[in-house]
C-alpha cells in the first residue's frame, strides 16, 4: 500500500510541506479544483498539479474525484457528450501517468451527515449522522445547513454551484430507480474501459455514504452483493472499488474484512476511518483506533494486507481537535495520527506474516 493524505489543492489550509512531515506518507490524493463536473481536463492542468506536488517531495498517487456529471447518472441523451469529456479527462491523466481515479455514482448528494461538529467525550468534534434528522428535513434546507456549518470551506461533494438547484436535480432524478442508475453506471463504465485499458487507469468507485437510500434517492454501491454484481457487470480489473470503511461501515450488516476478501484484486484505493455506532442509523465518526469506535481496524488492515492490496490508502475523516480550524473531517492532526496508526498496524502485520 501507499500511504497518502487527501490534499485540497493550493487553497487547502494544510500545505504540502506539512503533509510531507507526516511519517510514512508518500503521496497525496487530489483533484483539479477549478473544473466543474462534466468539463474536460487538460494535460497542462494535470501536469501543473502533479509538478506542484512533486516539488514538495510527494507523489500524486491518484485523483479523488473526477466527478461524473448528473446527465450521465440520469441517462439523458446529453450523456454521450459528457462521457466524451470524461474520456478526455482520463486521457490527460493517463498521459501524465496517473493510474487511480476515484469517483462516485450517488445522485444529488455525495456523503450525508447531520452534524458536522458533534462533541465527543474527549472534547474533539466529529461528523455525525442521525437518520431521524434526515427523515424530517427538506433536502434544500439540509443542503443550506450543511453548507453554512462548513467553517467557510467548500467541502467535497457540497460545491455550491453544483447544488444551487437541489429541487431541479431531485425533479430530474424522479424516474431514476436503482435499476436505471445501475444500468447508467454500466453504460458509463463500458464506454470508458478502452481508455482505462490504454493507460492502465484503475477506476475506483466510492461506496454510497450512508449505505442506504437517503431523501428517496437510490443508492447502489452499498453492500457485498451489489458490489460484486457491479464488479461482474464490467469484469475488467480497471473497474474497481474504493474500499471506504466509513461508508460501507454505516451499515452494521456489512462485514468489512469479508467484503475486502470477496473483492480481492479489485480494490484500488482505501479510505480508513472508524465509526462509533449507537443504534441503526445513529452513529458518529471516531478516532481511527479500534478502541475508540465500533470497527476492528486490525482485521480491516489485515484483510487488505492478506489480499495483496497495493494501491493508495488514506486516513479518512478525522476528529477536529487541539484548536484546529479546518474543513470538517479534514484537519491535519487527527488524519496524521490516523496515518501513523494504520502504518503501525501494517508494519506489525507484515512482520508477523508468512505471506511472501
Ligand atoms: C469522501 C467523499 O469526504 C468524503 O467522505 O470520502 O466525498 C468522496 O471523495 C467521494 O464520494 C468520491 O467521489
Ligand atoms: Mn470515503
């Protein structure tokens, strides 16, 4: 595995030179922050991003995300044009040697949390989720609240221009059920596989977060059964998964190490964080340490190790602590501790293993 941290580009409050100081972190995961979903990327822009990262002594280990335009997810006639643009973006990335691209296929909202700063017993704050709140709130109000509580940062998946028209988007998705969404995903993947094969780009779909339908919108990457169905539908190594513990782990029926083992060879990127569950649909994020939450991080990292996972991995949302003012979930301190912890688990597993 290659340990990485997410980097939000030149406007990130955490500079590359700080990331460089986290022991064991070799690269960053980033994206082009001045392009809109659907716009084709240029090789020059990718080159500039890559060079700025390499100049800081790090590697550009992958992209999170090349966002998929809603017309592709909805299956509108205009999708072919947006797919062409996506292929141009992948070509620009391939020419610059980028080999891993994360994306998601969630309608309207990316990840959903109901509180961005819930205090934990240790005095830190975390992102939290309560299904009752989601069930009782209008999506537009929900979006506005999330946006207003982000400490002034534009959070991934919550870009104001993308979500300026929440109501219209809901209307556009009204005939898209989970089967249609799945078919549209397969159509998209079949169209991009040739360019992925040409440049050896591994696509890594991000699971839906939370792993069930929210606001009546379909969700299709939620459990082992539908992930395997998705991997088999386009049975090419370049069609793979981002294994996100915090997303798949929202559903306690998901056996996280079991899913890793079932998807052997098709996990191209890993997001590792811990959650503390209180009841179904009621949870908050925790420190990465197993003892601070519900997941057995040792078993998760061990399953990645045992299956030969060799892609980029990153600590996911961390707690906000030590007075840091940051994008919710993306402060430096707790993610740095998370990286060290995961590295520690990996080293111990590697040294005590007989796997060659
Ligand atoms: C990320 C997602 O911050 C997060 O929760 O894991 O926003 C992720 O980047 C996207 O879903 C991938 O497209
Ligand atoms: Mn994730």
